[in-house]
C-alpha cells in the first residue's frame, strides 16, 4: 500500500516535471527560431543599421522579440501582432453587442472570440511584415529583387508570428504559466548577457555610475516585489449554516485583493498601442526629415514628452480596463449572498457590490500609479544618464511579475497534487464515506 502511495506521488510530480520539460523545450525552440534569418538580407549591413536606432522604437521591438529584429529572423515581429489583436478584440467585446453576447456564452463564446483574435493576428502580421520589408528594402541592405524580397519576408514573418502564437497556446495548455508572457520574458532574458557586458564596459569608464545603476535596479526589483505582494484584505463573515445533520458555526475570513490586479498587461498593451502607429509612421513616412509624419515619429521616440505622456495615459487606462474585465463586483456580491456570507457593516446585495467596486477602484488607482512610476523612472534615467534601454521599467516589471506568477503557479500545482494524493488514501476514502 505504501508503495502504491509513493508511486502515486511520483506520478504527480512526474506530471509537473513533464510540464517543466515541455516549457523548457518550447523556449529552446523559440530561441533557435530567433536565430534563423529571413533570406535576402545582408546581415552585416543590417547590424550596422540597427546600431544607429537601437535606443528608439526598434530597441523596444527588438526587446520584445528577443533580439530577432536585430538579426532579422523569422520571429522579427514577434508576438506583438497577437497582443495588438487581443487589445482590439477585447475593446470591441465591450462595445459591439454581438461580441458582448459571445462573452456571456461561456466556453463556446470564448472559442469564437479566440478565432476572431487569430484572424486579427494574421491581418496585423501581414501589415506589419509588409511594413518591415518596405523599411528594410529602403535601407539598401537587400541583395535580391524587390518583389522576391517582399513576398519571402511577408511569408516568413507571418508564419513566424503564427508559430509563436501556437507555441504560446501550447505552453499555456501543456506547460506551466501563461505562454505569451513567458515567451516575452524569455526574449527579455536573452538580452541580459549583452546588458551585463555593456555594464562592465561602462564600469571601466565610470565605476560610480555602474554601481549606481546596479543599486537602482535592485531597489526597483524590491519595490516591484513589495507592491506585487501587497493586498487589501476585506473581512467576510459567514453566518451559521446547516451541514448534514449538524450546524456549522459562523466564521470570519478575509478576501484578499491585490494592489495590482492587472499584472503586466497594462505596460505591454500600452507599449503595443504606442509602438504600432509610430512604427508605421517610421516605415511608410517620407524620407524627408521635414515631413509631418517624420516629426510625429520623432516625437514618439523614447524620452520625448509626447511619448511619456501617452505611455503614462495608456498604462492608467489599461489598468482600469483590464481590472474591469477580470473583476465583476456584482457577480462577487451575488456569490457572497448565495453562500450566506456578508461584509460586516454592509448589507448583502447591491450595497456590497458598490462597496467592493469602491475598494477595487481605489486599489486600481494606486496600482496604476505604481506601475506608471516603475515604468517611467527608468525612462527618465535612461534619457538623463544615457543608459541602454534594456534596463527599462517595462522589461523589469515583466521579468519580476512573470517570475513571481510562475513560482506561485508551481507551488499551487504541487499543493493540488499533494491534496489529490492525500484524498486518494484509503483512510481518507473511508472517512469520506462516513
């Protein structure tokens, strides 16, 4: 009997190991694909071209793609079209009545919305890949004809994006954690070694600045961990309830509400919203530096006042928007009422709903200010100190938050496995029959 229990425990943890191995294998495939170049491009000339624009829009796109844009690989546009399509579909689902009705249909409606998101991803990927092909061809680094290069580039980049979308879904289903977030995180992590090398180079010129950067990064990481762990506990009291033949006494618990309920979604969405139009302006704009499109694209570069204002505004907007998507105070208040629970001093039903909504709105305000501050502090520092952009607040926030969520999911998976193993024991089965 003991051997059967040990084998059961091993099988549970074996399943966890299988998920971790699948996740590792998927990320290895992603990194291999990031080094497969699109045909028809002079790699040396492209690398020199990227060096002149590494701190702008291209630096941001290159960060999210894990260096694929710099090498002009098949993953050059990365997963950003999928993120942009998700934003559009989610916004449309709150406005368009037919999509709003689909959200209420459960799993069947979710599948249809996912299908629309995929269609949107293909459309945006085609537009973005054509823009990339046009831009690269204008730089004089292409060794083939225009038609051949455009067709091959669009096919390769769209296929790469669709593969990444499929890989992210597979990671979510067969691995651990959110696949899209982990792919973005893996791309950011891949740039850390080059960042360390540049930091060491900087230390040779100014040791004080290098030490200050390291201390600043550690302080930002501590701040992110502190605020991500912060909770607002709302007391909930359960009245006496009938349980079988006996009476269960009343009990008091707490409902934890995170300060940052939206996670890393707001800065990713904000970056995507700002990057997409500015990138199109840079690709399809006139070559003249005096053109209106060129001036607008220049104002949307990192460190510019317009970029900072738009970035902060969109972060705050998506904090409220995404929180409204994932949290429904009316539904929670209704569930509390059905289970015989109530917030002390608040009447069940509508008043509880308004109270919970008030609490969440206050938390979202502080959470939005926290995320905006974390993302903008490095923005100001990189502009003033000329520190490379990979030390940006968005990448730091994504790294820390995704790592914390990944650790939490592993712990939850292990606890659920141990619970299932415990409930499968013969003594527990006999107790449940009684």
